[in-house]
C-alpha cells in the first residue's frame, strides 16, 4: 500500500516544481550570457532530480523498497551535481572562469565521480528502511568522504561571493547579498536536516526540510531577478495566481478525487488551464518587454534632447556674443556716417558720397543681420521680443522702409511703387520690430527680382489692414512656400543661385514678428519665374 504523505508535503512539492518551471521560462527569455543561462537551467534540472526523486522514494519506498532505493540514489547523485552547478553559476556570474581554470576542472571532475558513485554503488546510500511513514537511510562506507567533498563544493562559491562582496559597488552588493542569503539558507537547511539530524542524531522525520529548502533558494533567485528589473510585479502576481489555481486543481485531482473518469475530466481541465495560463503569462511578459523597449527608446530620446539643448545653448551664447561684439562697432560706424552726411566734417565730394552711401547700406544691413540673430535666439527661448503700442501709423512705417530701400532699388535698375485704397487706420504694433518685418519682405523681393520691380498695396479688408507686395522675381515653389516663415535658414534652390549670400533668416524672423502682432502672413506664387506676392494682415487697433 502506498504511503499517504501529509497534505503540506504535496503542496510544497507542487509549489517548488511550479516555481522551478517558471524560473526556467524566465531564464530562457531574459537571462543574459549564454554560459550563465545554461548553467542556471542545469542547476534547476539537478534540483528537480534531487527534490522529486527524494519525494518519490518516500512516497513508494515502503511498497517497493528496491525502487525506492533507486530513486533515493538518483536524488543523492543529483546533490553534488547541484552544488557544482551553483559553483559554476557563481563563477560565471562574477566572470571568474579564466582565473580558476584548474579549480574548475577539479570540481567538475570530482563532482561527476561523486554523482556516479552515489547512483551506481552502495558506498553512499546502502539501503533504506521505514519507521512508520519516515524513511531511514542506511549509509555506506563512503558517506563521510562524500560529505567532505560536498562541503568543499559548498564552500568554494561562498568564498568567491564573499571576496567579491568586499570590493564591489553598492548596487552589486545588494545582488550578491540575495545570492548569499539564498545559498546559505539552502546549505544550512541541508547540513542540519539532511546530514546532522539523520546521520549523527538519528532524527529522520525532518529530513524533508533539507530537500524542500530548495524553494528558499529559488525564491531568493527570483527576488534577485526582480531587483534587476528583468520583469515586474505584474508577472509575479500573474504567475502566482496561475500557480495557485493549478496547485488547487492538481490537489483536487490527486487528493480529493477517487473516480478515474472524474480524474480524467479534471486532468483535461488542468491541462487546458495551464495552456491558457501560459498564454496569459506570455502576454504579460510581451507587454513588459515592449514597455522596456519604449523606456530604452525614451532614454535615448532624452539623451538626444539633452545634447540638442546643449547645442542650442551654445548656439544661443554664440549669437548673443556675436550680437554684442558686432552691433556696437556697427552702430558707431552708422553714427560717423550720419555725421559725414550732415556736414560735420565738411562737404563730401559726390563720388565719395556715393561710395559712403553704399557703405551705409551695407552697414545697416549688417546691423539688421545681427539684430535678427539676436531675435531668433530670443524667440526660440520663448522670451518676449515684441512690445505692442496703440496708435501706430502703418502707412508711415511702410513709407520709411520704402524710402530707405530706394537706393538699393535704383542701383539694381528696378522700380518700387506704392499704392493705397482709402484711409488707413492706426494699428497696435511695435514700430521698430514691424519696420524690420516690412524691410525683410520688401528687401527679399528686391534681392530675388532681376528685372521689373515691386508693387506695394495697402488696403482695408474688414477689420484688418492688409499689405500685399507683388514682385516680378523668380517665384517660389509651392513646397518651399510653406517653409519660408517656419524654418530658419530655409531657402529654395533657385534662390541660392540668384543670391548666394542670402541667410534664410529674414522671412523666419518676419513670420515670428507678425505672429506676435496677432497678424497673419503668407505668400502666393504661380511657380518659378512667375513672381510672388507676399501678404501681411494686421488687426486694426
């Protein structure tokens, strides 16, 4: 008759096996390093052999002593193999395999010899007998050397872990602590309940504690994996739920159900549940893996953004330094030119005056470039650049700009005409910044017009003042027209051919200025070579 082992023994056995299977899945999916992963899987296999065959020996040994003895020998042969797998697990984890080549070979060879001796001879386990339901082992003559060898296998990885623990980083210390605690509890439980109690004190009814202490080692390994963020709490909870339900179903089948047909139906239910439970855990793992990828992508994007911010800050500092070191002397140059034209230094000859006028135009253009660079940096940093004032005469500002550009227009042999429809009301504006915007629009048309000229029209459209500036220039591609006011340094291919020294910042600044005035700016063109018409609409104020 088969021995009826306690219910807690069956539950613990099922729990240990489920956790071990779960760790196999996690190791295959997440553990990095081929050697480390395979060693971990092998150690779990040896743990299966040790725990399960020791359980089977207690379960059927009284009815079949011969088979029980074979099972127990298999369990004992797995113990040195488990110890050496733990040793190599630590060695690979610490990357110390090349430092202890001789020791590695000695432990591997002696462990295999010990395992073969345990399973094929009676030198370690000679026989078994039962006192009630408690299995008692009759040990062979080789038990003491076997235990000494096993103790050596146990001490070697602990030595490496303690040695590494002393010099490693705080983060690594935590992971080593998990390994140390799990291994020490596992070792101590086996020494006390698997060696001292049954061999020296003849207490055999607690022998199972040493075997089942494997669950503690598995638990600490699992916790260490969690701390390394290979999976999250959702995986743990999902797996625990699936495992608990599976255990309850298994107990119902093998403990509380006696009819064969009912067992078959319930067994089929258990198989179906395990399959869908596997799919559930797999879906959770896939979701977490996807989140990890998103997290890594976010970290890459975050680092890239930080680098961009550094570059932007360097660019801003450069622009501000350029503005400071260039605008001051340029302003002084304009001041001296005004004094020359005003007759402070006497009458200026006509030829020299023409040259000085060209010099004045170029200097003012440079001042606008420097100011534009500063404005770009201010706009990009989100600072307030435009200060609106009520009662600004839009028409007067436009006339000032067209008069200032007359010299440039005449030099190029073009025309610049101005028309208006009705009386133009005042607007709310920043006069200096709006003049910059108007200058940029008209100057842009002059630069890219080879013959003909420009016509500026000012009119009222509803509650808005609309300025249209039509030129007979090179025209604009539709795709390029969308970028002119949105991207700095954006210039079309034809524009670069006509005017190679263009900066591509004037229209970008203009777009920001008009937007700050709560206005609207756009351009229309029928295509290359057919001219362009720029529109500015500002609310009447």
